[in-house]
C-alpha cells in the first residue's frame, strides 16, 4: 500500500530500534497526521483518538486557532530569555489569573517542572525549619527526581534511590491520617483533586474541605496538582472550582498550550513572593510560542463554549458507560468527571486497549486494570457514541472469552 510519508510503519520502527533509547513501550504504528479527534498512520489508516496526546491535546489535533497563532509567532519572535519582558507572556498570565483564584504565574515546560517549582516554593515558604510535604498514595506528580519522590507509588521508585527526602505519604481520602502526619516540620500538602494516572479517582469534597482547614490551622500551603484536571478537563476551568475548595498554589501543564509543551505554577501573590530572583528559573518557560499557543487555547475554549460542551459529553459517556458496571461482570466501576473517564475492570485492561486499536479507537490503560479516556473537549457527541460503541463491543467480547 502506498504510504502517506516516505517511510512505512515497519521502516520507522526499524529506525527507532537502532537509534532511539527504548524507554517507552511503543505501538508498531507510525502516526503522521492529526486533525480534530482523528489521527492517521503512514499507511493511511484513520483512528479515533480518545486519549489524544496523553491528555495534552485538549482541543484535539492541530486546533486551528492554536496553529494560526503559532505560525504567526514563529515569523515574529521565537525565543528570548526571561530577563526581558514579553507582552504575550504577560497577557497569558493575566488570562490564567482571571480565570482562577487571582494568582501570579511562573511558566515552565511540563507538569514535572511545575511541580518541582511548587516543591521549591513550599520549602522557601517554610524555611528554614519546615520542609516536609504530605502527598498521597496513588498520586502522580512527574518523572524528575523531586516530583517522583513526591509520587507515592513504589513501582516508580525502583532502582532510583535514595529519593529526595522530605515527603510524607498518606492514604488518599483519609483526613485523620493527614492530621496525624502533620508536625512542626511540615510546610505543605500536595495532591491531585482527581487522581489521573492513579485511575481517575476523585478526592471526596469533605476531604478537600478538611485539607483546606488543616492547612489554615497549621499555616501550610495547600497545593493542587491540576496538570491533568485543569484547563477545562472537568467542565470547569479548574477542578478546584468543581469542588469549591481554593488552593494556595496550583500546577498546570498537559493541555495548557493546546498540544505544545507548556507548564505553569499559579500562586497567591503573598506566597509567590517567596520565589525571588535566582531561586528558580526555566530557560524556555513562557516563551513567545508557548504563550501565543496558551492564549489561543483559552480563547478557543471560550469562543466555542467548550466548558458547557464538556458537560454534555459527560452526560453521553455516563449514559453509555455507567450501566456497564451492572451488566458486564468484568466492569467493576465506572468513574466519569467531565472529560475524565475511567473504567475499572476485574481483569487486565491491556487486551481491551489492543482490541480497540485494532478497531480504530485509541484509549489507555493505567494501574493495569483501569481503562482511561481523556477525549478532546471538542469531541462531537456523535464521535463519543461511536467510540463508546467500539469500547462496549470490545468489553463484551472480553467478557464472553473470559
């Protein structure tokens, strides 16, 4: 079959086997083009992508406003260091602040970097006596050594010790366990309001309210990692708005720039002031291209009323998928929060991912048994139904063969 590009999937796989470090488990497919919620491989096959960009492509592939903004910026100013002012970075920070809790922004390139900045800010805030940060089992905060040390999942720590000291792990949704771990060396509490990689597991509203109260009582920072839940994913600009519990610090990335690399930390001004010149930096953070993409991303959400659309998508996925927990014995639980969808199975989920791929639908499996979907905010209801049709048929086949 004639290929879309010069190399077939098999030829591309051969290049990777020879020249690329194999630290990822990759599908033997060469993706060459994307548009909306579809991607195409080098053989011309089309896939419905319900996990676009590992959650980064919140507007799908190649969103027009983001593409146009980046193309224009590329011809104007690509990069200057953060020792200069850039109007686009300032306007981007303003837009994020006005849509959240009025914080000030530090820009970086990824969620791990944003969480590293939050960790440093918390320690600067607590310095010199207070340095411990309470984090939660099942959470995930990034792959750098500090962010990984904050991640209370031992499977990610193997072979990497000693980890960064100062992180105290607690069971998720257990307020008394958190209370018992606070001492005079604690400076912050860090968590995802909805654990993403941990299996689309939400914090209970009363748990988050209790954390806010504990933080206030003990003068701790409450830090929300909204790398996956932020920027409209739950049908709100940020998940904390869904729970009505306001953090002191929030970290963002993934969809923040509509598919381009970009991360941010937002902090209340009186907290942000602890991050003084020379304390932290990011060479490419908030560069003009990322800033223009970030602005276009926010403008697209508002122009297309995507926060409201996500709530309609949530209804579709609930209607189609929640009944499976009662009709298919291999489906243990279905958890849906806006555009975050997790189906916990009683069996290994990887065969379901493989069979969906064969049928032209891309999904993910996390925690071995949780099928995870993070569809684009602008996925049509028609395509949502189409994806559900495939997923349900795959699960029925697995049930019949188990």
